[in-house]
C-alpha cells in the first residue's frame, strides 16, 4: 500500500520540516510583481523530466525575460542539455534519494551550500517528493509553489494535490497557481537530421534492412522488470513474424540484456545497449515498427518519438505515466500502485519482481502484439 511509504524515517523528516517551516506558514506571502529569476525543481529521473518539458517551456513563454534555472539529477544531463527554453541547469544528485546508497552528511551540506548561492523570485517544485521538500528550506526564494501529494510540504506558499492525474497534467496544475495557462505542446524532441543520419548509417553498417521492433526489457528498479525468459519468448516470436528485434538500454544494462539476446538469431536480434545517447535513441525509435518495454525511461522516449508502444506495468501507475499511443498490460496487484520505497532493492512486500508483472504471461503479450501488427 502507498501508506507503507510512511515509515518512521519519513514521519521524522516531515516533523522536522514542519517545525523549521512554522514561521513561514504564519506569514501569507504574495507572488512577486516583478519576476527576474525562476528556479524550477524536477529532481527526479528521465521519465519525470520528459513529462515536465511542456510545463518548463510554458514557464519560459510566460516569463520570457526571466532567467530560468532548472535543478535536476545528473542522469538527465543528455536530455536537459538540449533545452533551449532554460538559461541554465544545476545538475546535483539529491543526497536524500538514497536507493542503495548511504546517507552522507557531507553531501547534504555541499548541496545546501550550492542551493543557497542564489536568490530567486519564484521557485516551482515539480518533483512532489519529501526528499526535495527538505531542501526548500535552504533555497532563497520570495515565493514557492509546487506539488504536495502527501499534504506535508510545509514550505510551499501555494500547493496542489493533483491525485492520480497524468504527470503532465499535475505539472500544469502547479503552473495554474501562478496563472500560467496550459499550453499543450508536445514532449520536447531535440533530435535533428544529424541524429537521423547516424541511425541510418548504423542500420546499414549492421546490415539491418527489415522492419525492427525496439525492446527495453530491464528497468532501473528490479521489481519493475518482467522475467527475462519471457522476453526471450517474445523476441523469438517477433523474429518468426519476419521482424528484427533490437534491444536498447544503457551501457550498464548491456550484460543483463545480452543474457536475453543470447541464443537468438544473430542476423535478426541485436543488443544495442549503450550504443545511443538519448537524442539518438529518439531518432532511432522514430524509424521503428513499434516499441516494447517496462515502466522506465525508454517508455517516455518512445512517447517523444510518437511510436506505438506496448508497456508492461507492475508497481507503477499507468494512469499517471502512460501516453496516448501506449498499449498497456497491467494486472494491478492488491498493494498497487506501489510507493516504491525510494528504490530499495525489494518491493514493499519483499519481492524481487512485482507480483502483478509475474501474472502477465507471454501468450497474453503475443495476443496484444498480434493486434498491433494487424
């Protein structure tokens, strides 16, 4: 259950923040009449950043003369470096998003020092995480707005709880607090002709001349992954249908993907993990027949590419994260959607793979593929 995320550590952190923010809560402040410097905080990962791109563009359009700074994780650098609608980016790893890392007091102090360096007129918090809320206390801004999904973001002057809306809609609900109209622009697509040419040259070099399906079979968090043996069955089925199968992922995912790719026809199955940067991957997906994968970054890249996709959801919430061209396979477990517990190694029930994903069979997936192919 989502309530399982309310551990004693989280409750303690929330209580500390509430005490620190008490003086601020007493004073009612107004949006500054003159806005010259804006800080936008999207301190999550690639999928969150992709979904935030329309809102960030809308901020710059509404405040064209303001200096817009984006605070985000270093993992998003390849994508964020292409943004022509921000003036600068701060790439800092949030020291409270632990995952499998240990808490570092020095990293927290260093982050605070960097964040206190500048003065802002507006700060927009799009992450909606308590680990971000802690650092708001140290950011020098005249006014704060943001998401407050747990009703304990005490430092925000105005906040919104958008419930189970799509993440794009939730970000625009934050902008509405500032009177910024919703501008339904597409997800930011930085791919150019040079990226398309890179893809064309690569396909010729690897002797890939038939239609291909892109598959991302792994995820940044283990419980989101469908069993590898199932992906091998799906890949063989696609090859039997006369399609090429191209697996994608990061360089660190290469070995795990190679275990799936091993034994498949090397003329029709390829492991391209680590081959593309994010912009090249967008261009690559634009030329694909369709995409298959888990609830992870490449799913959002497929959405940028406007590519038909089949996504297998497990602990995540498809209502918040799926897109128009996504075919969703989701068997909601009784404990879902999962709070995902800061990406600890196991799910809330101690499982390595979400039980909702385990219930999805290769035959069910093949039947949905047949619908796409038809």
